[in-house]
C-alpha cells in the first residue's frame, strides 16, 4: 500500500511535488473507499483506495505515474549495472531550466508491506546516486536502516548511522555498491535478507497499465485465465455479462494466421507468447452474444467494438489486482470505454467486499463525470497544472475546500479549481483575426 509519493526535478516537475493518499479525518463519506491498516504509531489513520489525477494535456498528470514507474524500475534493475560509467536509467531532469540538468532528480515513497511502514528516498543525477536512505517503522519509533550521501570533498560516500537500530550493516556490501547503483538493489543481489521485504515490494506489488492509444495493451492475461479455466475465468465472464454488452459467454478459439500477419501480431506481444508462432497457429477470444429466439451466437473478435475489446482486456487484470491487493497505476483509464463502464470498474475497486485485500488505484483521467460525491471522495481527487515557467505542480481538490453540495463537475469545467486548458480565443485565435486573414481568399479555393 502506498501512503505518499514525492518527486522533484523530473520531466515536467521542477520543485518537489507530493501525492498524499491520506484520507481526511473530517470526511465521513464513502468509508468503503478507505483502508484502515493497523500501523504502529498511526492508530485509526485511514488512506484512500484510489486517487484520480485531472489536468489539461501536457500539465504533468502522466508524469506523476511516469515518475513512480521510473523509481520502481530503478530499484528493480539497478543491481544489473556493472559499468560505473553507465548512465542511471530513468533520470530525466526538468528541461526548461539549465541548472536543473545537473541537479539530482529526487524520489520519495512511503509505503506499507506486511504491516510495516517504510520510507525510501533516492536523489540521483545521470552519473551517480547523491542520496539514498531507508527508514522503517516496525513500531511507533523510527529506525534509520541506512543513509548514504555523496561527499564531493572526499569523493566518497558517508554512511550513517554507524550502528543502525533494526538493521545490521555490512561494509563489504556497501563497498561493492557502485556510485550509479542503488544500495537497496545491490545488497539484495548480494544476499541481504533484511532488505528483501522492501525490494520485494517494489518487485511484486506494483502494476502499471497504459491504456492510451498505441500503448499495445492487450488481453493476453484475460485470455490466459479462460484457457486455464482459472478461478478468475468465471468472474471475467460474469463481468462481461453484467456490462450491458450483450455478452452471454466467453471462450478462446484457435485460429489460423498467415505468416506475415502472425509476425505483425507477435511484435506487439511479450516474449513468452511468441513461442506459439512455431506452429503458425494463434488463439483469440470469442464472445457469445445474446440473440432473441435462439442460442447465443459468436462474433468474430475483429468485429467486436474497441470498447468491448478494451473491457475484456482489462477485466482479468482488474480482478487479479483486487484479489492480490496490488497497487496499480493507469494512464487514461477511460480510453475507449463509456464513462458508466469506468464508474462500475471504480465501484468494484472501492468495494469493501470485492476489494477486501486493500488494492489501490492511481489513475489519470479527463472525465469530469467521475467527479461524483457518490463515487469519489474529495480527498481522492488531485489536479496538475503548469505555471508561467512551464513548471508542473500537483495539488488536491481539498485545497479549495469546496462547499458541501457544490457541483464538482460544474466547478471543474468552469475552471474553478484550475487544471483545465486556457483557450480564450479558440484554437485558431479570435474569429475576427481569422476572418481578416482569410478576407478575399475565398475565390482561390
């Protein structure tokens, strides 16, 4: 579970920005949208099961998810680096301030794994890690497990504390950690079992789904559940039946494919799926639709609507995420799906019965209809926008203290909370200016 995420000097963000998933103590609405973990020192505190991030195009909303993904990938892959001169992957400093290009990018994450709260921080440039620290809260007292700071004067790292509480230092592992490698990752690769729960959380508990056009998101997972007849298979079919798509059942059908078509499809799939090309056969979903007066009839997959295909693709991962209590980040959740379909997916995620494992969802959206007090709490809504220096910033709807009963949809569309495009004269400028520019040119077209 994520409690808080911070980032600075990354892509659209220059200054430190923080997404805080703490639930308001004063908001008693939609209690099912909250998680109340038993954390030492934080008795009774709640965190939300999801956060919606709104903002105009190029405002930085996707950068929030990209920053979290960059941090996660850095942890997962850092130990693979063996060349001390190899640039650190995922470090993309703010581009519109020359001094930012040489300053560290900062990430900070507060999360919970197996009932223990951790705070992990990293600051790095392309060539080195400048700061790395891990704090744990197995009880209400903070334990600093390690803190690593680059000292330019000595051209070496200062490691503190000398005798950490709750963690046993290993100078050899510290010595083997290159300047462009995270100690968390390297120590685990060298057998540090103390840090395995922390590294394991980064490796296993987060999922990133990109539903935007051209992202290549596909339904291989949903289809695999049908093939294996896993416990998720009947639930996927149940979701399809209740989605008002006219679907009665779902199955997987083996199809013949021409070589050139198979090659094109395979390029979009993960490596394990490519093995099926050896037989020059392929499988694809087949949905059976209700037809009055007769048995349900199949429809070729390529004739299904894009929205139906996208819903099928998402159904399996969605159920898996809730069953296993993952944290999932989704860019443009509403892509190719009706707003009411998206609402129902969110209701499932926030349901106390369906999401008993405490899964969390962080997503970006343009859909104002989701700003419904019967669906989202006010502390679940966040915005991104840019200032006159092109620096993006993140802020909460709660900062505006909207009145009880106030229409959040109207307020958002009217620009009351910012985070909407400012186009005072239209996309081509003022209409008088357009008329003047085209005056007398009508006979030429």
